[in-house]
């Protein structure tokens, strides 16, 4: 097993650093230099702005670095500001769209939701059903 050395990443979030690779959004609305197509075979990465790589070059994100040590296309389904409800709904939407080799998720406690009212939390994928 090959482990990725992450020690050089400690200064990636220095806001004074100039980000040179400003990858845009692809055909499905995710940050990528490549479009994604049905039946693409690769590794799926889910998460929030940390996985999306807000403020850093795309090739410096943890997901891109990890993918370089794996076989398969880099498929990032990360969305800044999102939570576990969105990641789960993306996984349900895209698990059969792609041919995933592996699925990775960088998450945090389940309590981060996108919508709420005074009575209860409403996960994003259910917001239109309530």
C-alpha cells in the first residue's frame, strides 16, 4: 500500500498565496478541468469546500492528491457549503451514473444541515417535499 505524504500541505490555506489553477465548473456543475459523462470509471470524492478545494489549486486538494496514487478518473462531487444530507443525495443520484472504483468522503459531525425552520431541521434533498 502506498501512502500519500501530506506534510507539505500545511501552508495551502495561506490566504496570501496566489491560486493559479482556477478550475471552473464542468458540465455537471462540479469544480473540475474535465467534463463528466455517464459510465465514466473513476474514484468519487464527496465533501464540502475542503474537498472542493476553495482557495487552493485543484491539483492541491486532498482528493486530487489521493487520486494520483489510484487508478481511475478523478470525479469530484464536492460542493462548498454542503453537508452530509447533500453528499448522501449526490451519492444516490450518481452511484449508477458513474462506474465508481472507490468512493471517498471527508466529513464532519452530522449536525451541519443546509435548511432549518424553528421546529426542525430539513435536509436539502427534502426541502421541496415539506
